[in-house]
């Protein structure tokens, strides 16, 4: 399996084998920016699929707290206070 690096220009994403220095140089000259992620995959399309999964997880992660203990730890006291107000 090869290790892939990614370059992005707008919505376009290119996956290159990490050892392809000429291809990387060419993409940078065309205005692509190297992304931080590196993925091990058997081929380019599978590397791009994994990259898409990583980006999707990054988008969802900030909202993950809403389903966890932090959310319930904050909402239970608020609901308790609201019900206390109505019981008075």
C-alpha cells in the first residue's frame, strides 16, 4: 500500500503518492495547496474516499458534544430550574 498526500484548489482535490515529488511541485505551481492529511491506501480513488471521510468527520466533530454527556450535564440543570419556576 502506498502513502498518499493531498492537494486542494477550490473544490478540486488531488491525491498523489508521497514519493511523487515532481507531481507535487507541478500541483503547487498550478495553485494547489498541500493538505495536512496523509493516508495509506492501495490506490488513488480509495485514498480520496478516505480523505473525504476524514473531512466529513471534521465537520461533524464540533457538534458531537450535543449527543454526549456534556449536553446532558448542561441541559438537566436548566430543565430542573425551569420546572422549579413552574412549581412555585
